[in-house]
């Protein structure tokens, strides 16, 4: 129990947090963080534990989101059915993909996953009779309050972390890590590498697809560019895991918090700090700066990728010892 | 039938440029073992350079080759030296760090371009941009034909360089076995740096040659990165001859896709090819040509 | 009964014929030495047995069953364990975890797999290193880990590829003792080794190949006297 003390305290805090902090904007951000915890944790299982780096999280996220959206749009069912089916449909996509890509060693999986995301976006854009194309899908949200969404997202995030924890302590986890460390060695001790990579991929797809379905329910609107975005979904998933710590249980959770916060800082141009500065200075110059900063979140993102990979290759959790040392020295 | 030949010609001409893009990518793949996901973004940068030279200084795009190629060579060198080579010394869990780094570099390049040039489309309209000539009833775009000529010359030059010069041989040695090459006294870091520079230079040439018949905006890099990547897979990772075949194949597939299926599907063709290759010819043309 | 049989096995790498029509039969319970100068195709032969890559021609039989087309993991499950000449430790796992991963092949539950792994660590003398990361081990311990990991899959046939290379004399004696102990536990062993002292002293029979082709087979004494074997080794300036 002792090792779980901090996570349990945190969980308790998270349970009461939205009751204390009722600001919808803040609750919205927390929901996003929790969604990213789920996605990042799923990616981490596949890449961090099994060593199969995917550039295609968006494929599964988008499929999950569209499953929910289309059930409601075409069949008039509640989009919540998507929460049950989104993950499963994502697995249906993952299966043939893994079947093609996994027997090939080397860069093929990473490249194939990148292509998969693009293919799915193209399909969602072109197949207008099914997906409404670029127009996107709009549904009625069930709740006005953010609280139900918050608790569902929390359950999903906690569930995904528990899942990964259970996996890492079982035969499955040992097999995943063995594959990551050396595929030849893994095969030589009787591990069916293709099968276990497939299982890992399907778990990743399931978690990501379910998160996508929740996103649809929560946001009420999706279009191909949002949910199949290479940068905003696939790369973000990678960053969440890497910033937090690849191959660590809580890394993606830490990464999700940091990344969503950073993204928001840039989107809102430093929580309006610059805006305040602008008003104070009353100048045109600061207006321009503010405008640029809020437009520049992708640039900041890019720079962040570069900086993080160079300096924190193992993430905040993985490199925690190094970070502490750096501060002590400093 | 005429439509068919027209499409064939357009496909081959465009394929020549694609080959140029693909060779750069495949060189990098061969030597560094990574896919450069900033490849198209580097091309975009070269196109903006060409645009600036034309728009503000009135320099003809073909002359700009003398500017864009060396400039991008330096950009490639800088990227390799300051972002990718250091990664080789950092230990991390995932070997794909370098690929991810190129994604980051690509994002930075795109956004910097957006900062400076905004998201608007621009183009370079020269006297020959829309000019055509006819051979046997089939029209040839003047600019595309010239570009094709340049592409062939550059490709031939590239081959000569790789086969006949010491530096070229060192590059091939590192591509075959970096460790063995190091033992024989080749400075692998330097070779990597030069290779990245050359890859960037080649794609810069392609971008500059393409600009008179194309348009330009910051996000154009992504689609071209994807094309380069399809060409490289199609050719067989690391194969130069394969990259040429792959480039021409993609050019043809896009042309025929656009003519016979619909304009919208031009971009889809690459992805379709990608999947077909993975399914039926994993290893690409390299499997067939063995080079 | 022969536990392992190779029938006219060949392997081409492009134009190179690395293994050329090699046939031999390993009897149950023996230590079977496979020798040959550098690059003669010994490791490739192991890779063909455990299907790291497919044979170009010929077939491999294990306990009378044709295993030529099976996958590596299936062959392991049937009871063929192997080590790698270039060791392949699961670097960022502890020594214990390395062995647990392999014990899972026969024991599904975490508790059992762990108990088994501890047993094998003890058997192979690696218990003091159980908590160490595999990448931090010395070369001797890495070679030993290879053996331990293979043993934890509970093979009836063990393929050892140069597990004594790079060891100092003291470590060498320990390695020999371990190999003999494994044989005593009832496991048949095929061993590739350059160090003649080792191979000659522990093998029951030896099969010698050069340029992928069989040049001799027999008891250690017979093979040591064989003129083709002597020539092959001297011709390469080898001999050890
Ligand atoms: N995967 C491969 N691809 C191409 N050639 C290979 C491959 N593996 C081995 N070879 C070649 O096959 C030949 C036999 O190699 P092998 O490793 O089997 O020799 P060996 O007898 O184990 O040598 P050593 O005593 O040095 O370990 C060598 O010429 C080697 O270069
Ligand atoms: Mg060998």
C-alpha cells in the first residue's frame, strides 16, 4: 500500500477538486488533461513498454470519436454508445494494420502508423456520405455541467493507469518489455513477438479510441482535421509520454499535465498576462507580440519537441534524479 | 489514347522531380537509418528562398538554384550537427528519438515560415510558367521539361559523386556498416552531417525547380514529406536506384489518378501505393533490383 | 535416438553460400561439438536450427519432428534453447527479470515463474547479481545470463554459441563446470567453441565445418588427428 500512498492522495484530491474549483474553464482544462492521461498511457504501453513507436494515435482517436459521432448522427443512438464501441472499432482498425506492419522489422511500423493516420483522415474527409466530410459532425451534448464529463474522464484515466500497472506486473508486461529490449532474444525464449506486439497495439488502440469517443461526447463537435491531426493528436500523444517519462507508469500523467498547461499558456498568450501588459503599455507593439504568441503555439510545440528530446530523453519521471541534481547544483 | 500519352508524359516529368526528392530522403535513410520527417519542410524553405529572390530581387528561379541549394545544404548540416548527432550520444529508451526530432524541426521550420510569410498562398509567375510546346500532338510544359532536365543532370551528378569520389565512397561505406567504416578511419559523424546537407540540397533543388509551376504556402512541407516517404518506401529504404523508380512511379500514379479517377485523389495515390507496397512488396523495388 | 538431425542443410546469403549441405545427428544426452575456423558457418547453422532465418535447402528434425518451417518461438517451445554468440541481454531489465521473462514459457503465474527463475539463477550461479541491470554485467556474467535464460525455458536440447569466448582461465573452468552440470541434468548440448581446450575436453563427438561444408566428424581424438581439420585451422593461421 505504501508505494500507492501518493497516487491515492492525488486521486482523492482529484475527486474533490471540481467540487471546490467550479470555474468551468479550469474544469475544461482538467478534462483535457485526463483525456491526455488516457491517450498518453495507451501510447506508452505500446511504445514505452513494447518499444513500438507509433505516429498514428490520431487514427484510433479519430475512429473512436467518429464511431460515437456517427452512431448518433446516422442511427439516432446516444453517442454514449460510442464509449462502449469506439475502442472496439479502433481495435478493428488496429488489427489488420498490425498484421501487415508487425512482421516487418525496422522503421516500417513507425512509418506505417504515420500513414495510417493520414489514410484515416483522407477517408474521413472524402467519404462524405458517411462522415459529412470537412463539415464534421455535430451532436447534442448530454450534460450542460462539466462535472459528469470530468468524472468519466477521471475514471477512464485511472482505469488506463491501473490497466498498465496490471499488465506490467504480469507475464504480458514481461513479454512486452522483452520485445522492446531485443526481439531476437525475445523470440529465442519462446515469445511470439508478432502476437504480443499485436496485443499491445490493440490495447493502445482501445484506450485511444475510447478517449476519442469521450471527446466526441464532451465537445459535441468533430471534424477530420481536429481528430485525425498529426500534430495535435499523434505528436501530442508522443510528447505527453516523452515529457513525462517513457516506460514509466505515471510518466504520461505528469506529461499530460505539463503539456496541456503549456499548450494553454501559449493558446491564451500567458493567461492574458501579455494582454495586461499590452493594456498597460497601450502600445501597438505589444498587441503584435500578443497576437504572435498566441499564434505561435505550434512553433512553441516544435521547439519543445527539440528541447525535450535533447535534454530530457527519459522525461520528467525518468530523469527525475537528473533534474533534482541539476537544481541542487544550480 | 492521346489523353493516355499526355498523362504519361506529365507523370514522368513530375516523376523526375519526385526522384530528386526521393534520392535526398533515401540517402539520409541509408546513412542515418532514419526517415527525415522534415524533408518536405526543407523543400518549403528552399521554395520561399526562391520566392524571395524572385519577388524582391528579380532573380530567375533557375539562377536561384545557386542560392537555394547551398543555403539548404547549410541548413541540413546545421540540423544534423546540432540536433541529430548529439542524440546519438544520449541514451534513451526509444531509438525513434531522431525521427521525432525531425518532426520537431519540421514544425519549427513551418511555423517560422508562417511567421514571416503568413499562411497566404504565393507563387512565382515567370514568362515560361504557363508556356508549353508540342511534340506529336502532346503538350509539354516548358518549365516542367526544364525541371526534368535539371533533375536528370543532378541525379547523374549524384551517382557520379557516390561512385567515383572518395567522399562518395565514404558515404556508401557508412551506409553499409557505420561501425566498420569508423574502424577504417571514416569519421561517421562528419559523413552523417554531409549526407544530411546533401539530402537537403537535393530537395532544395527540387523545390526551386517546382516553384514556377506550383504554388507555395507554409504547410506545403507536410504533403511533400509524405511523398518523399512513400517514394523511399517504394524504392526500398536506402536504395538510390529504387528512389528514382519510386519517384517516377509516384509521379505516374498521381498523374493517372488525377486523370482517370479524379483530381481529389491525386494525394490519395501515394498512400494507396504505400499500403500496396507494404502488402505485396515489402522491401520495395530494392527487392527486385538488388541495388 | 537422435534428438536433433540436420539433413543436407544449406544457406545462401546473396551470392555467399554460408552453409553448404551440412548433415549431422545429435544423440540424446551427449555433448556435441561444432567447430570450424572463423566465418565457417557455425553461428549460421544455429540460426537455421532455431529459424532466425529460413534454410535455403535441407531440413531440420527435432525428436523426429520436422521443425524446418516452424517459427523461432515455436521451436523454443518444443524444447530447443539457445544462446547468442553476440550476447543479447534484455539490457534494461534486471538479471532476475530476464530469467523470469523466460520462465514464463512453462509457468503461467508470476509466482511460479519467479520461483523458477530464482531456481535457475541459483543453478547457474548468478544469484548474487539477481538485482543488477543486465547491461551492467561483466562479459562473463552476460554469457552466463545467456545460458541461464536459455535454461529457464527448460529445453531438452541446448545450443551454446561460444559461451566461453572472452573469459579468463578461472571463469573458463567455472563455465566448463556449468556446462557439465547442465548435461548431467539431462539436457543434450550442441556447443560451438573456438577454445580447443574446452571443446576437446567436454565433447563426446565433434563435427567440423569449413566454408560451410563438413570436413570431419568423430570423437575429439579422431577429429584432432584429421588432416583436413588441421589444414583448415593452420590454413587460417588459427588453432588456439
Ligand atoms: N545475416 C547475414 N547476412 C549475410 N551474411 C552473413 C549473415 N550471417 C553470416 N553471414 C556470413 O556467413 C558466413 C558464416 O558466418 P557465421 O557467423 O555463421 O560464421 P561462424 O562460423 O559463426 O564464425 P565465428 O567463428 O567468427 O563466429 C560469414 O562469411 C558471414 O559473413
Ligand atoms: Mg559464430
